[in-house]
C-alpha cells in the first residue's frame, strides 16, 4: 500500500537521492538550465523552488538553511547574488520544464529544466538572431567564380610564358 508516500523515490536510497538532488540543484543554479529525465526534473523542482524562495530574504539564517541543502558555498553565493534579485518580483514558479523527447538508449522521457528569468533564447526580451548567408553548391557566385578566375589567370600566364619561349 502506498499510504503517505507523497514524492518519487527515483529508485534510490535516501542518502543517494539527497546527494543527487543537491548536485542537480547546484548545476541548475550555476548553468541556469540542465537536461535530465522528466521524473528527476519534477523532483528537482520540488527541491529547488523553496530554496529560491528562501534566497529572496538575504540574511545569515536563510543562507545557512540553503547551504544545508546545497553544500556548496559558491553556488549559495551565486544564488543570493544573481538569481534572487532576478526572481524578486515573481511569487513562485521559478523553473520551467520543457519536454524534449525520449532518450535513445532506454527510451526514457527527457526534458530541459531551466530557471524562468534566465532564458536568452526566447521570451519577450529575446533577440532574434540575424540569418546567416548559406553557401550552396553550384548556386553561389563566390564558389563558382573563384575557380574560374584562377583558371583564367593560369591560362593567361601560360600563354605569356609560351610567347616568351617562342621568341627565344
């Protein structure tokens, strides 16, 4: 019976699960987005969102509480210095899970979990990248003209050499 089992154990012991979620939370805070399975991302969301809420109040007590979960002082300082001011006006929902399909080896459902206020790819502040000019085989002037011009120059130089040889 599953009475009172409210979270996914992820097939791990308590200590392994705690260490894994701590490491994943550190990676998420450092890199602002990570690729993982959907089950781990949902467990990570439950783990990291209260920590981000605690980071809004920058006090010694809240830093110590967050450090107890993350065990990495550099990540804690980055959380309080960079992430907390960016999410200060947001009442919750600091992470976004985007499903990316299934993994090739074991068909596990994969996703991208990211911090919402740190996306630079899309959103209202996203800049559209300029289109790059593509060079295509046989259709571009630069690719077609360059060999022809060098061939013409070679022929002219060969003709000039033969004329000089004929004079001698």
